[in-house]
């Protein structure tokens, strides 16, 4: 469980106080709670869909603590996603797109996006999922959305954030998870309501990437073809 590490290709693009993050998640980066690596057919045949969520962290320079917006899990139920993913949303890999309040069908692409921080034209045809639920007792000052598509090689996620004050950990000197940042969560187990999160066992996965690594070209990430 936990961090998917350097198996994931990702790019963080900053534009003033706004930013977007693109990810390419190979299926091989996701092990379930039985220690099994799933392929695309396994993902499509999961009996309870795929657990999924996005958290966007907001912290302005004058703030005393972080404030978060989430797609689904606001910690009002079983807690934060790293501890319990039971309240996260779900996604299903399909050919045609339809969405509901806490579920999104993810359409297949014939041309995988380049993970370079630039929004490829193919994203224009992908449904937008707004990240507008405030984390319990928090009032972040940002707007955000996510999009996703899939191919036989893996899942591709775009998160776009409009912020009024960009204050990430490399400016503050603090911990990454306490400042402006994006976290993507997956639950790839057959039973999604198991009380577990990314800190408690296999099959619960998250992104925990040091944004500063983008300034170090020598640190290469694997490319999904």
C-alpha cells in the first residue's frame, strides 16, 4: 500500500499562482491487498469498481495551517484517505462516459497524452469532474477539477488548480503535505469498504511526489508507451 513511487510518470506545470499536474499511472504500479499486480482486464472486471479520489491542498503564506478541497472524501466519515478510503469516490473504465455524484466512468483513449505539463487537445473531449467539496471544518481559497482517461498501458489523470496565492513546501521549507499540493488516491481491492487507507495496507495507493524533483533533470521517471 501507500506511495506508488517512481513507477508513475508525472509533470507539475506552474502558471503564476495556478498550476496543473498530469499523471500516467501504469497498471503495474498498483498491487491489491493480495499482492497481485492487476492488468487492464483485471481493472475492468473489479466487482466494486475502482476506489478513487483527489485532494488539493491550499495554504497561503499568511495561513496557520493547510485547507483542502476534495472530490469526495472530506473526512466527515471514517477519516482522511491515508487512514481510511471507505468514503472515497469510485471510477470504472468504460468505452462510453456517464457520471454520477460520487462515481465517474473513465473513457478509453486511442492516443495517450504526453506527460509534459501541457494540456493536449485530447483532454478537451474528456469530461470535467469538479473538486468543490471543502474538507471538514476547512475553507480553502481555490478552484480545481480533474479529468481522466485510460489506455491498455495505464491510467492518465489531469488535475488543474486555480489558486489565489501559490505557497508550496519549497517556498515555506515545511512538509510537502502541509502546503499547496495535489494528492491522487486509488483503491484497487475487490472490497472497497474495508476501513483501510494508504497507510494501512496493500491495494490503497496514493501519489506522494516531491515537487522539487522537477527541477532536477537527472532524476528520470519511466515513460509509458
